């Protein structure tokens, strides 16, 4: 799932930026530089949307960028958040008994190993 919301960037006296989302009251972040602020804006948006989804709340519609009022020193940027469903699902896998014994002896997590292997093999995205 992909979401795009306009964010308002306000430059502070110390050259940091405060980021707010007009459509998401309470969603606020800050960055020490413009590059950091852009990263923090995306991170805040992802966390906010994941929270709303987790609480089964409706996602508010995003405003059109030209409808957002800003102060003279502020600017608006669209921020994109890709939300992935991170809920665990059960899958049955089969491995040889000797391998299961070695995994247990080593104190390894089959779930973690499988996830790491799949991330390495799957194309980005």
C-alpha cells in the first residue's frame, strides 16, 4: 500500500526543520538538516499510517498540495510512504531431521533464517 501526503517544512533558527502534516494532526517530526528532515518526514508518515491501520482507523484523504496554507518561510513537499503488512503468518516447511537437530543445538530461529534468506532472494520493492 502506498500513501502520499503533503508535509509542511518549517526552517528553525538553528537550521533544523520541523515537519507537520496538515491532514494528520499530531504527526510531527524534526530533522537536523534538509536531507535528514526528508528522511524523518517519511519515517514519521510510515509510523503514523501503520498506527492508524493497526487501530483500524480510516486514513484521511490527502489534501491537494495547492490547498495547503503555509507561512512565508515554510515550504510544502509531498512525502510518500510504502506500507507493508508485517503481520506474521504461519507456513509449514519441511527440513531433514538432522538439520532440525543441528538448528536446535545451535539455538537458531528457523523463522529468522527463512526471513533473511527470502529477503536476500526477493527483488527489491
